[in-house]
C-alpha cells in the first residue's frame, strides 16, 4: 500500500563518521607525505575536495586553487575555486610541488576521463588499505576513510565561523546540501568551540 511505498522511498539515514581531529590529520599527513599518495592526502585535507577532484587541483599563490567539481560520470565537471584552510598547510606539506601517481591530471573539463578517474580513485583506496598508511591511520584515526578529510575541512570551517555560503561554493555544492551534510556531524563541544571563537573576534 501507500505507506509501505512511502517507507521504501525514504533515504537511509547515514551513520556517524569517524572524523579525525586536526592534530591526528597533521600527524597522519606528516607521516605519509613522502609516500606514493602522500601529496594527494595532504591536498585533500587542505582544500576539502573530493577524491576524484584531487588530480584537477591547480594551486595559486594566494591560497586558492582551481578545481573541477566531479559529482557524476554522466556529465562533464564544472570549474570552481577552492581555498586552503588552514593556509599554512600548503607550505608545511609543500603542496606547490605537485606529485600525483600515475600521471593522472585533468586541468580542464574536457580532459577529464570518467573511467580513468574511477580506476585511479580505486587504486588510491587499495593503496590506503595495504600500505604503511593503514598502520599509521589505524593508530591515529580508527575507522578512517579518505572522505573524512573533506568532512573535517567542512567542520573546521563551521567551527571558526567562516562564511558558509563561500565554503559551500568552495566545496562544490549548494548551501542547503552543505548544511544538511555537515551540520549533523556537529557535537556540543564543537558549538562551544565555535562560540568561544566568536567571542574572541567580537
């Protein structure tokens, strides 16, 4: 009947993520920066992009980067600008010295290859599960997933009261999606931290 159909149409509520702290991210990236996908992990943590978008990053000298918004295999990505947060991570991990395994790079929407992108991301995830990265991430951030770096970027921006419309644009989605996705991860201590920051700047 109609009730059963309506229940089937409901989207499942995602479970809580094991979001790493910034201290854990710093320790993790410091430890793996010299490894095969070290630059990619550092870039994702710094700019908050999606895994498949990492090969499109073109850093500027002002802390921003050009990026392609890659959401679906059915349409070409769109260009956007993202920004480093915190900015000092660019120098800490030498992000201007781009190092992407496999020679994978898409600098324009037309240069993007959906199948190659999918294979490249899969190879990155496989490396994460069997390399030295796994032992380090298991110790520092149990339950770690690459996408958690993007989640942490969003939460970091919320905690420090950066304009969320700008952050949503930098992450390549709408403000509504931004709020629905990341605000559910916020905890009471996060709000307390954000309020303290607000008082400091007032």
